[in-house]
C-alpha cells in the first residue's frame, strides 16, 4: 500500500518553509506552496495520491480495509482538534496576535518538516494563517472523498457484507469548549425525555451518535434556532451550515402537536441558512460581553432542574 502510505504522510505533514528577510526585515514562515488555491502542483499531487490510494484500498480484504478506515478516522480527530483550537482563539489583527494564534494551535500533532518552527522567532503573516486554513480544509476534503468512495456500494460492493457501510462522513458541530457544551446541555436537556438525556449528553460531549434519533419535545424550529445561534457566534465550529443541518437531521426528531416529525433539510435550511422561518419562542440567547460570548437561558415554564455540569 505504498500510495496509501504516501497519502497518510501527505495529509499529516506540514512542510513549513522560511522566507529569509532582507536587511532589517524579519524572516517569515510560508505555506503557500501547500495551498491548493495557489499551488497547482500541490493540488494535482493531492488529487493523484487520493485516487491511487482508493485503487489500492478497494483491492484489500474487508478486515484490512476496515482497519485503514479507522486510521482515517483517527487522523480526522487531529483535524477536529485543530479546528476546535483555531476557532476558540480570537481573530488576530497584529503580528503578535498572529504569532500567539500560531503557537497556540499545538501543531505537534502534525508532522512538521522544513524547520523547527517552535524554537525560533519568525514573523507570522496573515497570508500564512490563510494558507494554513486552506491546506487543512483541502486535506480534510481529501479524506472525506476517499472515505465516501470506499463506502459506495456501487464502487465497492464488499461493504455490503459488513457494518462498515454504516460509517458516515458527516462533519459535526464542535463546541469550542467543554464549558460551552455543558452550559448548552443545562439549557436544552429538559426538552428531552429522561430516557433520551443520557444519549444527548453522549452526542454533545463525546460525539457518540444515538441508535435512534432523539426526540426534541417542542417545535423543530426552536431546536434549529439554538444551533443557529451557537453557530453564528462561533461557539460551535468545524462544519458548514449545510453540514450542521445534516447533522441535526441525522440525530434529532421533533414534536408537532403530539406527533413525532422528522426534520427535512429544507425545514432546517429555512431556519439555519436563512431567515425564512423565524423562531418565535427561543429557549436561549447568546449575549456578547467583554469576556466573549455567554449562553443565557430564556425561562420556560416546562424547564426542569436537571442538568449537567
């Protein structure tokens, strides 16, 4: 599996180079050569290695294939950690703030080549932060493309023989901190039955998807509104609005006049991606303060005392 090994190494390696400054200018770091938007060779190489890897993996025994899929999942965890840290830090506006952001990202989870960037002082330009963002996005997309191909029954009929077909490549919302996720659970848990509350905790805290969709005991646009507010405040990150909608659709149902309803993507899109369906009875509000954002519960008569944290 030489090509798959190259793929694994490629998506985990950041080849950061130093551009020497002239005269009294500081040297600065660059990743432009690994940004597909600017480097056609890198874009072509990533595409080629991804395609060749799929050919190798499709020829594997099912047991071995599943182990390689788990390897991809483990690498995805590294990317999720990166995004959690990235969005938890304030947007940088100065060289000092960009330097703080860069050194706070804990990039030791990646393979860094080119130079030991953590022992020397280099200028961190905004272009470098942008290139880092773009190259991580491209690597995640390569993983998702490979997994989707391997899980397609039309391309790989072997997956019909195993529960591997149940694996889904769905980007999920990541709460930027445990405090945020616990506060969210404290507010929302009373809108779920006691039997669903433990599964709700596992979904939000540990990303453990429930076997059956959790029933939100109120109108669906109320639940959609809570996630929209958190998304717009960057308190949950790691996915697009479309991916957030698909995640909600996969894990929740809602109650409408005593009847259980399934979310549709259009229904969620009207709330999360537009203002077509305004929520008239929100259960939380995201307040802006000097220390950042704070989630505040809007009191409801049916709220219980149970919560986590």
